């Protein structure tokens, strides 16, 4: 990774840029996509929202809600549900840095082709990247509401049909 690339990544990432740059250099040098990220492991969906990885966050949210719906209608054992959720967290913990690296590279490349002026480009990189606590909270609330609708909506339906 060149010094110029590091500087651009710092602009995009904002807080914790040194952590991510170190992880990304390890990924580049070793070609290994696995690099542990505790924030991705513990906070998954919220972490994706916080890091402004909206396509990934909404993809995970939809996947999780569909999985929850299937588990609910199949009356899946709570231990299996917990193990499934743990597995998703482990996968995010293992590949979170790589996902963020690929996302960052693609966003920066998109911005660089769109803006010729370096100052405008850097402003857009800073604006597009960084963190968003409010987005993380909003995505978390959307998930909680949708999850509650699945959980309690199906309970009411099962009670009225006698299941």
C-alpha cells in the first residue's frame, strides 16, 4: 500500500483509520481475507451501519429477518437459533475487515472517477466515509421493529389458528 493510498484511506475511514489500514495491509500482503474484528463480531448490523456500509447492512438485515421468519414458522429450537446467530457473528468477525476494505476501495474508486478536482474529491471521500452513529441507531431500530413484528405477529397468528 502506497503512502498516497494510506492517506486516502485515512480520509475515508476517519476514526480508527490506523487500525483498519494495518489490517488491510495484512490482507494485501498475505492475500488472506480472514482478519478478526471484534466490533463486527459483537455489533454486526450496527457496525455495518456505523461504518456506512448500507448495502451490507440492509442485506444482513433482510437475511436475518427472513431467517428469523423461517425459524419462527418452523418452531426452531432456541439453541439452534442461538447457534445460528453466533455463526453469523463469527463470520462477520472473521470477514468484517475484508468487507470494509473492499467497500472502501470501491467507494474511493467511484469518487475518484467522478471528481477531477482533488479538493472536491477529498471532500466527497470524507463525506461518504467516516462513521454515523445515527445511522447505526436507525438501522438497529428498523431491525428491532421488523423483528418484533415477525416475532409477535406470528405468535398472534399461531394462537388464532390453534397451533
